């Protein structure tokens, strides 16, 4: 990823990276309260939880298949690998693990993709190094729902575009593997029967969409017996769209020296030009964003490992089952230049019927909702005032299908509320971005109904003040998701995930040494008495704290309890709590 920034941030981000060897602190020591971290270290540290693994007690050991080992990324070429099935199923869980590193030197943050059989398995960015310190990090992703991919020998690719020359000396390396956990009795949670990458490139590299090509589109003819359909979407802003939440209306973009198109973005999905769903654009902050000092050694929430958003397209399966070609399109509202888009279609099929008929009963989603802007900017040599933008979309889509178990009604309701406030007072600029997305998916039959309700928030705040002598940058990012699974009006499972980060850097005068501090935390709880809570902090790019909170003492985060509630999950599995 070659970073380009709005003019507001260009000077900071493209200046030579500053060596941090002179930062304060004693030699690294292992702290007894630190869960595997080394206090004083300048290496990557994050509070984000690893993927929950099934218990291996009284079960065979997990089986590991290496995808690639020790790949070196110093150019813009895809690096391919071959995958062959080696681990017998069925699997309780499949986990993608990858390890990346970069040597000390000058380098931008870059974007990494791992694909298999045309399907994107991972997208994330890299830690930006400093001149004196290398970086290494580990990522994990639960890819159990993509199980059909792993039954067939096929080719894969890893893309990590990286420029290495006399100026940019940071060389990236990486390895990745799949870890398969055998199923050991009990109810086997329903997995997708088919996974299709919507991109046009065989290496599953994301599609570039911009104002000239605003959509990723693919025409597919699908099996005729699907009962559920989901779309996993990742939308990553690049170039002028990297800081899309700082963009403004076109009439002010030159005055404010920033990008146009407004400050709100959303992913829009259509099937045969019929509106089909919405997904959020997450305001991910990369490790070179605004100032690299903000993200050393703690990167922003999800920065190294983007989490896809799953869109429920199940009301459309009756249409998709007609044996005819259908075009699925994914785009970003107000895209300028440019977004990377990845989208994977997951299908769940009726094992006891060759054809499942159905239709869309109602759909009131429209994709032409305007951005509401309240403009109170006073232009001049130093613009002052506020720009407030907001947009709310609520819709309901209902479909029905005739399955081997009878008629089912598939109902999706969603409200997406977006807001953005930009404030300009002298040398101080503030940006406050908020996104709240509430989605309920319900499956109803003559005798029962089951539903999943998800509420997602991803706030972001930025304060930037540069008066020519002193400098202050403050940022906060976060991600919250609450999920509730109900059957016949009774809640049978719930989960709550909360991640937050605050970070800042300051300089008192042009000759002063910059200081920085950051804290990231994550808490996960669920109705299965699971608990995870961790906090990491750093000062001047050195780790000062890594604590597992006592609120989770003697508890761990367990795998989800499918099958223990008496509900036959496989008969109506929604696939939305992943």
C-alpha cells in the first residue's frame, strides 16, 4: 500500500521516520503481571484476543497445513502457493494463522491479502517500522465457515505490495498456515456448503473501485437449493479515501485542503440492480496514519487484521435459486479515489431437496439516500466553524422459500445511522465520526421463529492542532458488537465485544522531542460465562503495561455452546454470530 494523505496530514506522514532509540526507559524486563508481553519492548503489542479454540481434551491433536513459509515481500508481484487437503474432517474449527515481520528501516505501512481458490481469507495492514527498530506480529482468523474451500486441492496467493530501494529499506516477510481442529461428538454447527469470491482476479486480490468504476460486480449462476446466503465484505479506503471521514463537501474541499464527496461512506449491495443490503465502512487507522508515533508499539483497533462484516442476503435465495445468471454488485457510496473491496458469497443448501423455490415478498431499501449536511464554515485565510453531516437508513427485506422442511419466511431489518462533525477553530481541527448499525435477521416457520440481533458501533475521534511551534495529535478508535440469538422469543445466547484505544503525541516547540502515549483494551463476555479482558499501554513507543483484568479471574473465553440449548441449530442456522 502506497500511502497518500489529505493535505492536512501530508507533511507529518511523509516526513522521514524518526529513530526511537533515544526514547526513555530501562532495558526490557518480563513483568509477572504481563500475559506473555515484555515491558519496555518496542515490538508490536495488542490487547485483541486470539481466536477461541475448541477443547483438545480427549480429542485428536489439531492438524496443521502450511500455506507458505518465509516469503519475502520486496516488490508488487503476487506470490503463489499450492494447497492440498491433509486433515480429515469434520472439523470443529479451522483457524488461519500468519506471522509477519519487517526489518528496521524506512517503510510505509502496507496492505496484505491471503487468498485461496479466488476467495479472500485475510486482509490487514502491516506495522510501520522505525529506523532503529524492527517489528513482528501474529494474526489469526476463524475461517471455519469457509470449510468447503479446504476439501479441494487448489492454488492460493499472498499479496503484500512493497517498494524496496535506497530510500525505502524495510523488507517484509511472512508465513501462514491453517490449523484444523477435529470434531469430537456433539452437534456439528452448520457450515457453508459453497463459498464464492466475487472478485475477478484468481489470486483473490481485492478489486479497486473509484468514481470511474464504482462497483465490484460478478455474474453467477448458482445451485438451485440454497436456503441461506451471506456476503462477507471488507471495504478499505486508500489514497484520498484513506481519511474519508475528513473529506468535505465539494464546494469547500479547496478551502479546507482536503478531499471532496462528503464525510460519510457506506457499502451498498445490489442483486440484478435491486437494492439488497448495506454494510459499514470501518474507519480503520493504519500504522502510518496521521503520525506513525501514534501507533508504536500499539496499532489501532483491527489495523493489522480487518474483520469482515457479514450481510444477510437470505431473503433473496428464492430468486437466486431460479437457475438463471444473476449479477451481484458491491460499491461504496461517494467513493472518490479509491477503495479496495473484497466480497465472499457463502451459500447454505438444503441437503434433502434439489430445488428450493421462493420469492422476495417485500423490499423497501433504496440506495440513493442523500447525506444531510449542516454547513457553518466561514472561509478565509484560517477557515473557522463546523460541518455536521448525518444520514440514517432503515429498511426491511422479506423473502420466503419452500424447503424440504416446509415454508420459511426470511426477514432482515436494519438501521444504519452515520454522523460526522468537523470543527475548525484557529490551528485546532477536530473530527468526530460515529457509526451505529442495528440488524435483525429472523427465520419463521409455521411452528417456530429464531432471530439474531446485532448492534455494532465503531467510533473515531481526531484532534489535530499545529500552531507552527507546538503540535498536539489525539485519537480514539473503537469497536463494539453486541449479539443476541433468540428462539421463540427467548434469548438462548448473547455475546458482547468491546475494544477501545486512545493515543496521542505532542511536541512543545520545534526543537523539543515528541512524546507519545497509548492504551488499548478489549473485553469479551457471553452468556456461556466466558470472559476475556486485557489492557496494554505504552509511553514513548515502549510497552509500559500488559494486564489481564481481574474481572475475568479464573474464567476463559469458551467456544460457542451450539447444541446445548436443545435447539436444532442445523435446521435454521443463521451463520451471523461468527
